[in-house]
C-alpha cells in the first residue's frame, strides 16, 4: 500500500491600478456569465423538476431504501457490529485506483490518509490502493474490475456513463468549483476577448470549464480559437512552445510549478467568471453499490475521515502522500514542494466552497444539475447533455453527524 501528504502555501493578492485582482502578477478578471450560459444556470437552479434534494431517493441521485437494521447500524462510540464486519469481509478485496499516481490531491489524498491510518482495516475492509490515471479508470470501474476510483469532475463521470451506457455513481464531491484554469503567456491578453484567434496547447482536450469561460467572451472552440496537442507534463516547457499563447492547467498544479521556476504568466480562472464546476470525486459502479451496501458505505466512511484529517493538517497529509510516491519509485517525478502546493490549494478550495450547512465530500444535487446545464449551453456536449439521473448518491451525507463529525465506532 502507498501514501503521501503535505501542503503549506500562502497566496497573496492585491489590486492593480485598474481594479483587476492580481495574484503574484497574474491578473484575474471578473465578468458576468454569457447570456446563454447564464440562462442555462438560471433554469437549472429554478427548475426543481430536473433535480432532487439529496434526501430524495426517487430523484437524480440514489440513496438507501431503508435504514440499516440495528444489528448493522454504526453508532458513534459503540463497537463496530459483528454482522456488519462479516458483511464487509464478504465483499472480498476492494480495489481503489487513484486518478494520478500518489498525488496529494482531492479524491486521492483522503484514501491514502485513511489507508495509512488503518481506517479501512478497522471497518473490516480489505482495500488495495493502486496508482492509476483518471480517464483509464472509467472502463475498469464500469466493469467492476475496480470498485472505486478518483474522477476529475462530475461532468467526466456523467459523460462517460452516457457515452458507454455505464452505470457509474459519484459518491463524494470534494470541491464545488472548477479546478481548471487557463494559463496564458504574460502580455498576451488583458481580458478574455483578447484571446480571439489564439492557439492553446492541450494534453488531451480543453476542459469544459475553460470552454465555458471562453464562451462568456463569445469565443467558440474551433472558430475563435484553436488547440494543438502537447507532449509530456512539464508546464515550463509547454508555456515556452512558440506556436501557443497558453494552456489549461489545474489551479493546484501548473501555477505552483511555474512560480517555483520563476516563470511569469497570467491566469484566467473560470470561477471568477461564474462558471460552475466540481473536482475531487470518488465514484463506484451500481453493481458493487447494490451488492455490498455496507462495504460501500464504510469505504466512504473511512475515506471521509481521511479527508477531514488531511484538511486539518494539510502539510502532514501532503508529506505522507509524497513518501508513498517515493516508495513506489515516483515514476511521475512528483516533488514535495509540488505536492505541498497541490494539497494546500485543493484543501483551501474545498473549505471555501463547501456550502454552509454541508460537510466536505457531500454532493449537492442542484450544483450537479447546474454544472451539466452550463456546459451544455456552450456546446460541450454535441450529442446532448448527459443525464444526471442515478449518477450520484447521497450516502456520504448520512455518514456525518449533525456537527460534521464522521460517525465512527469505538
């Protein structure tokens, strides 16, 4: 088993003479949503018929049909039920795949922290953690070859499920904003409209949130800007490519790497333009969820405990995950500084975007509907928006008590 964790970065911001917010020399501009995107968000937010509250098992999500029997119920501070232990053991080996190596990032770090602490063992779960890659995990989970995995966004889960008739279920959502941003060479653009005619470098595709952000300036993919594929994962090398003006990246990764290298850049953040999104999801498949409900719940119970501990002590969490990466040969050349920045950024975003009255990791039904509707409004889904029905579960909410403590046996 492997693990790693650490995170301790303080970001400062100020305002330039024009009033635009800057972050270490990178201007961020706030703008209203484009008309089509704003309308889609408004309709999704107001149209209660299209989404269900988390407690409604007949709506967009799924929830248990009934409360567990007294023999199976987990009660805080009381012994873990023997019958539940036997049910969890009967699930056999449960495999979890990370989304990117042993990175100290949302939907990975909480599993690593829980595994190292022995929380899965305490709940009679035999968990194997394997480094993987987000896009490669979907078919494995769909086939139940892997039971849990990390996803980059709810849009990813819903899109794969729709395109492949896969019954995937998002169980946790850590961040309630897009994690992606657009990184641009300095002096190229003071506002989004200045990017008309630009060419961006991409490692796979332009993230939906970045496309939606560009659409707020009436910039359309393939018409007002173009993309070219980049090789490798080095943001410094990517930004130096002469034929591009910039590239998308994770707010928790590329900006930190460029700052540490002393490379100047500008950052356009979709959340500054009102673009909805999500990051740091853990999902499973319907087959496993239905066949082993207590094991699924307790996997998430232990994982939530790991998440809350990682948020409480981000530096220790990032350091632990980095040590796991090192013990696994560190094939992706992760660094302690990089993983510290990564989790500090993710943890801050999770805390800042978890709605009042909710707790880390709990999916919010309305937000999922708004995310899909907003991306559909700007043409992200050429074949139509994927359905969110059955694509998420509210079981995570039931694992917290009223004060936000994960319900844990003695």
